[in-house]
């Protein structure tokens, strides 16, 4: 019984009722409202009287508001803001306010929160207007960010086209060792995952195509479907997406880590061009590696499709190759390979730009690595669609 009575005497915050915030109201017919506050007005407890304070904010007809703080045990900024908001709102309504019984610490807190508490809460229509303004402001800020990214990317592209520029203000011989190392990391190291993913995708396309064409007795045409789709679109697109996720994120992380440790600034101090030292070898490596990986991806996808066609539809490898020879030509092969260098440049430039934008925190590094992968994949897909429209327009 004793423990039950104690539990009932405690509030939601685990404190005694004597410590919980309370508002004792007394008023007379002349518009004088006495508010005697008691208990602990802190961050953990003010939620108990928030609704009561909001009701007082809407109260009409108050000419004189008297706030007595002599029974307040504890007061922090949250409680002071709530009290200041009550006082400021009644002042805006024309009431005379009087505060008494406050301690020196309470005076300091009330004075500190007074500028914020005096800001009136905007009405619902104004809040909706602010929401529209914020949306438009974010849209405008995004447009400016896109402009800055385009200008920075064109700067990197121009520096790459004009030469390595290892030293600031002058051209310098290209460093073959750095380019070879990047080709090994981005190209040779990506072969296993490219082969695996391309073979799986080719096998899935062949199985689904054969399953649908079986109803028409035209399973042999799955060879045409796989050959044209892989050579013209999926081979280079899957390769670019995998490189954007694998190598693009690595470029952003590497350059961003050097930016965080101020190594990029150190290169500038010693007279080296960070674009020539860090970006140029990676861009050249990507331009060389992505077309080669596209060729490997095409063979892997066709190999996976050939295996599924043999096992699922009974199309022998010899028949598959013979049909493939008539379904595709050099136009189909080059339609995909022409896209590869452009996609490589896009991935490298976006990854480098995001790496150069990294700030001094790990959160910034993670944000820009994510942005690098997302932007690169999005732009790659858009560019692939533009190429498809262009090829259709010129009948290529």
C-alpha cells in the first residue's frame, strides 16, 4: 500500500508532484490575472504545462498580467522561454505585465530569451507562405550548385584536355606510372565483378526473352534480342554503373581524404597543380579502362545468354553464334563502344568535383561520396538516353 501511494504521487517525469511545474491562476473582474508559478520549469518537465500555457496565450480580455516566480525551484532556458513567450504574447495584446519573485539567475535567463520569445508565432497562412518560400529558395540554391558543379567540371575537363600540367603555369610530361597504376586499380581490379554481373544480366535477359517468345514458337529470336540489347545498350550501361559505384566512389573518397588532411593545399603550396597530379591520371585511366571493360562485359553477357539458351531452350552454342553473326554488325558494336569514353569522363569529372568539395569532417566525406555515386549514375543513364535518341535520329 505504501509503495502504491508513492507511485501515484510521482509524475510522468519520475519526480514528486511538488517538483512538477504548476500554474495557479487567480483573477478578478477588472481584467487582472495573477499567475503563480511553482515547481521545476526545466526541459524535462515543461511539457506538463505546455498546453496550459498555450491556453493562456490565447486568453482575451487580460489588462494586467502578474507573474509570480517565488515558488519556482528550478528554471532553465526551456522554462524561461515558455514564461517569456507568455509575457510577450500578452504584451502584444496590450496587457501590462509584472514579474515578481524571480531570482538573479531567473532574471538572467528571462533577459537572454526575451528577443526570441518576443517573436510572434506566424499564422497558418504565413507558415504555408514560408514553406513555399523555403521550397523556392532550396530550388534556387540547387540551381546555383548545379552551375558551380558544371563550371568546376569544365575547369577539370579543360585542364585534362590541355595536358597533365603537373606544375602550375607550365606543362609537364605525363606520368605513365601513375596512369598505369590507376588502370590496374580501376580496370584490371574491376574485371571479376564486371564479368559476374554482366553474365548474370545476360542470362536473365535470355531466360525471360525465351520464356516469352516460346508462346510464339520464336525462341531463336532471343539471340537477336540479347545481341542487340547487350551490344548497343546494356553492356556499356552496366559497366558504367558498376564503375561509378566502384571507382567513382573511390576517387571521391581518396581526393576528399586528401582535402580533409590539407594535402591538396600542400600540393598547391609546393607549386604542383592538384588537377594534374590527382585528377588527370584517374581520368585518363577511366577513358582507357571503361571501353576495355565494356568489351569484356559484352562477351560475358553473351556467354551467359549462350549458356542459358543452350540449357533452357536447347539452342546449341554453334547455332547461337551463327544466329548472332547475322543479328549484329559493326554498327551495333560501335554504338555501345562510342558511349564508353564519354561515360568514363562523366564519372571521373563528377567524382573529382565531389572530392574537391569535401570539407573538414567525416560527415562531409560521406555526403559527397554518396552524392558522387548518385549523380554519376543519374547522368550516365541520361547520357545513354540522349545517345539512343541521337542514334535513332541519324539512323545509326
